[in-house]
C-alpha cells in the first residue's frame, strides 16, 4: 500500500528522466516537437514502477537497469546542511498523519495500468467513506549544486516568481464545479518562505515579498498545491486534462521545459540546471466531505489566481491555510483506514540517519524476505543486502526463528491477537479487543511480548506489568474464526482495493504541477 507495506518499494529516481531528455534537449526543436518528446519521455520514465524524484531508495530489483546513485552534495564548511535525517530537505511538508510521497497522476502503478487516480476513484466507488479526494504538495526546490540557495542566479529567481504566478492562474482555469466534471478542486502555489526571503532581500516587489504573512509560513520550498475529487465519473476527465496540461504551450509545458532544459537558456531552460530535482509529490487521500468548504473550487478575486495569495477573510496565505489543515488531517490508506502518527522515515533516531534509504528493506514486506542467518534478502529485494548493517535501527524487524523470552513462552498462542490486524482491534485504554477479536481480551497481559503492537498516537499506551504469563484461557486456541484469522474481515470494497497493493510510496513525482 502507500505506506511501505505489501509493495515493491525499490526505487529509481528522476535521473532517468534527465538521461532520457539529454539526447534531445541540446537540439533546437520547435516547442510542438519538444512537447511530443517530453510527453513520450515522461511516459517512458514514469513507466518505471520504481521511480521517485525524491531519491528515497537506491535498492533496485535484480533485473532493473543500472541507475547512478542519487548524489547528495555535502554541505561545504560554513554552509547549512539541508538534508534531514528522514531523507527529505529540511523545511519540506510533513509526512505525518498518513501522507506519502506519491506517483504522478498518469503513472501506472499496477500491471493492469491503473494509476493512483484510479486507486482513489476505486476507494470512492467502495462507498465506505464517501467520495475521496487527493490533495498534493509538489515540491520544486532550487538546484542542489548551490546548496539549494534561491540566490544562485538572479534570472532564475525572477523566473520562479513569474512561472509560479503564471501556472497557478492557468491551472485555476481547469478548476471549477462545471469544468472537467468538477474533478479539479484546488489550485494554489507558493515559492516557500525561502523563496520569499530571497525575493525580499533582492528588493523584488518588497510590498509583496517582505510581508510577514509570507515570511512566517511553514514550508521552505516552492510548492504547487493541487486537489482532485476522484470518482468513476471524474477520473478520466482529470487524467485527460492533466495530459493536455503537460503537453501544450498554453498549459504547463513552458515551465516544464524551463526545468528539463536547465542550464541551457537558449532553448528555454533555466540558467542553472536541475531546479526541482530533489523535490517530491507529497500526497494525502482525504474524504471530500472533510475538506473545508472554503478550499473547494477556491474563489480568487475576479477569478484571477496568483502565487502566495493572501486570503482577505483570514489574513493568511492560502497555501499556509491549506497546509495547516492538510498536515493535521489523518489521511486514508488503501484499506479505507484513517492514519495518524509520524511517518516511518520521521521516526528514525538521529544516529540512524545514514539508514533512511534502507527503510523499504525493513518494512513488513522487506523484513519477510530477509534471511537472518545468511544476512541476505531474497528476490526481488536482494539488492537490499548491503543494508543489513542497518538492522539495529529497525527493531520491529525481528528474526521469526528467534526464541521468545522465557516469560513469553505462554503467550505464543496469542500471536494473532497482536499482529497488525489483531492490534488494530485492541482498545489500549480499556485493555479489551472489539469483535471479532473480543476473545483475545484475556491475553492483554502478553502485550509486552509484542512491542510492535503500539497504541495509536491519539491514545496513551497501556503498560501492563509483565509477570510470567500463565493465562487460564487460551483465547487464540479457540475454534472460533476471529482469533485465528490472518487478515481483517473482508468488506465490500476489498475487490476495489486490490489494485493498490502495487502502489509504491515514493515514486516519481513527475511534473504534474
């Protein structure tokens, strides 16, 4: 699913895109020809089911073509190091509460060609939570070579502002209840407080960019913030609109070429290459009915959108308003469950910073393919083997053949009560399980034997005193189905959800907008 479980989480990154475009970007084609090249190039690159712009993992399947490692430039003496221990740039959107770095809207994520748009539309069809929407923050930072400084080139800095204003105005024209089946619900941009500070210091529109309401925001880097209502009725219209948007001169193509042709301003590129190259497409699946009404088809004055727009009613930037709501909201996973808490990458201790890229090797799927005796992974995770030294950073990945502590011997039959499914039915406050796992309740004293079963972030975890367990009942040995179940009870949306098991959390963001 979207959170590093039951998925192929081996990732190559957008360097494939740049290699693909490299052969043509130095040639002077008319924009219509380049549009075709870019469209084909993006589709080919995004066809890689292991792609990500964030460079979040270097572990590739055995037969995957070689991809050069994503090079993280070391900060020079006196420079601020901007790579966080979670593998993302400091000042990036938070991935807590069910956010994930997602593929683009047109990227196939399953063998049948389904995209994340299709996945969310299927969740809407299940009807369990009503219509579902996708809210996304596409991050587009300055080039890494200059330590992500907005001051690397004055021409590029100005172009950032111009394109930000231009693109939000254009994309906003695709949003409306009577446009594209009402599927595109939000269009917002910000150049981030880092960009605002740079503009202010350079004296660019000081009345606009030296405003504290822009300077004192949460996200440091430029973001294109978009929202989509995805149902069977809207999904095809949305994908068609995005396809046109990305391949036309009056759509997103000019700013895409500015980035793709970076370092070659004579053919429309930026002065300095690789703007947006360490970004990401941070997403959340939300109930459409939970989105504040104000954000749905936001009404800019005179229907003219601008970047870093200040909402006159709240006196805040629209981007900050959306971000604050988005980061606090518990996004939904592909099972229709609302998720709260920190992301796996944010929970690593500082001493494990070097292991952030190994997270997929130690999640549920990766750990199941790890041979602890030989210290190697089975295919398709065999390229994870060099990461074995990171095992102490992932205590939840345990050798299944390892004997449990002596005091836990009597708890062996309670294992199903504390696996992912059983734990989800446990009320830590009342120390009881809800049906159909209610017969597990006498096994609560075994909780310390299963440290991976933790209370949700909103609950205070119970800490029972662990005595050598001698339960008088054997709830798990019962002949009743609930306790011996290996998966959650099926629901009406199960068939619709099955496509999502191939979703990769950190796939290529692409240049969706």
